[in-house]
C-alpha cells in the first residue's frame, strides 16, 4: 500500500467492507458496499440516471447535484438500495420504496448529492486497482499472454457471461456457494481477489528476455547488498 493515509483508508475500507454512516433526523443509516447481486439489482437505475462520466471525473459533487435536480426520485431509490445489506431486504420492494420515500421527504438536493457522492466513490474498483498495483499486474499478465499466444495454439471457450467469468471461477477456487458469491462478499473484494490471484507462468529464456526478466541468476534476498537490485526488479 502507498504511504498516503487517504489512499490507505479507502483501500482498507474496501477490504473491510466498512459501511458509511449518515444521519437523517433521528435515524442512523448505513451505506453498504454493493455485492454482485446488488450491482445487478441497481444496474437499471444507474442506466436511467445517465451519469456523465466526464463531469464525474472533473467535479463529482456538481454532477451529483445535477442528478438530484433532474432525477430526484431515482436518486432516492438508489440510496435506499445502498442502505440495505441483506438479500431479503434488497429484494423487498415494500421496504426499499418506503425508505426511498423517507429520503425523498426528509433530504434536500444538497444532502442527497453528498450521500450520492459517497456511493459513487465507495465501489470505485478502478481506483482500488490503481492504488494497490493490481492494474500494473494486469498489464504484465496481458503482455505475457501476448508473448505466449504468439508461439502456441490454443482456444478458450466459455466466460461469455458473469456465470463463467466470475461466479464459476469464484465457486471453484474458494468453494463458495453461488448465493455467497452474489450476496455474501462485496463486488470490489470479489473482483480484486479474482484479478490479483497469484499464478506462476513458465517462460522460456527467450520469453523471459522479452519481459525483461533475468534468467539463471539466484539473488539472495537476505543479503543487504542485493537490496537495490531487488527493488529494481520489482519496479520492472
């Protein structure tokens, strides 16, 4: 992890699946990270909101205010879904709509925009990938795959949907049930586990050279004199 405490806190919050608390009147509510199941439940709402990703990057609060002014009902519905953590509650339309109405009546657009900003930063997997080094490792995997595939013949089938690309892999690798993959772990943690899993890929000497990986040398990591060399290898 990086030294920046703000970055660390966001990564740690994602790992711990720590909810964010906010207060409306005398009631406390919690924003829970989205599971894979919740992501699919709210997908239609996100689509209807028509978020401008450019504005989201330039000024997230201004974009949230625009959404609250133009799509207040949908915003309250989205926030309502995020304040439920259990499958039985998320799929209970009566509970969700009742809480949506409460937020609609009690919160102004500025307050809604603040909560909505928290939601959009809570499940930002791209941010997590950049700050943990997962994105860099994905680039290395891609490069290795390109080198290997140019000299071998193989075909990959399956993985055309979330069933094969995520659910099946998680169930096989960790022994989880489909219900747990959908509702028991945050989507960010699920994707991070699958993206950052350790794998050993055998390379020929020629392939190693093209990846700038030294062959034949054994480096004693316990020898302080090798510290600079090890750090240089880790940066490649």
